[in-house]
């Protein structure tokens, strides 16, 4: 098997996955276990889930997604001057099962969302609130920081965007 190196640590080459639309309900278990395991499940539910576009990444042998992401039409926050008049998509609750991280699954899912936001949703920019600890990962995928850092609970975040 081919091995890739990313910042000095060995990474396994990308695996074959099936990315498909899923229901909001199908995202909940992974959102909860990965993002906010110490909070009640209600903490990972979004009021706008019913109007979102939800995607899951499935391994050939898995019945449940190993990574999930939710996308919404949502204008850039006013703190952003670049592309502020463009139709924008926002992704939220992006989670990959820790046992499958570092295999390119999240990268493939995010790339799929970039393409879907352009082709299916007619957006020219995409953005998110990223945990500061993950911001370098997003930067390696073409996103850039904008606005001020902020906290959700005790976790520090930064907004990130990418022109599509």
C-alpha cells in the first residue's frame, strides 16, 4: 500500500469510498460521538437541519457512514469583505470517525462538498466555523481564515472560507 507523508507523519493513501446524500438523522450518531461526546445528543442537532444537504462517506463494507458533513445556503458573516455579495454555502458538523482519520476520507468528502456547492447549489464561496485545532488541515485544502477568533464553550474557533 502506498504511504503519503503529511508534516512528517506517515499517512495511508486515500481509500475508495462512496459519497452520497443522507438524511439529517443519519448524521447524528457520528456528529455526537466525534464532535461533542460529553454533551447530550440534542447539542449536535441544528434547527436548520431540515433545510440542509447532508452527505456521508461510506466504506465498501460499511452500512453506516464513517464521515458526515452538512451544508446550508448561508451568507458570509458581515466581517468578511471578500465575496460578501456572492451566493455562499456553509458547512457544519463535519465529523470523521477517529478510527478512519488520516486515510483521506475527510478530504474526499470535503472536496465532494466543494463541487456540490458549486454545481448543485450555485455557490461561488463556501465557509465554516473551524475549530482552531483543525484550521491548518482546512488551510491545506485551500481555505483561508477570516474574522476574529471566538469560543463555543471552551473550544476556540476561527472562520474559514474558500472561493469555489
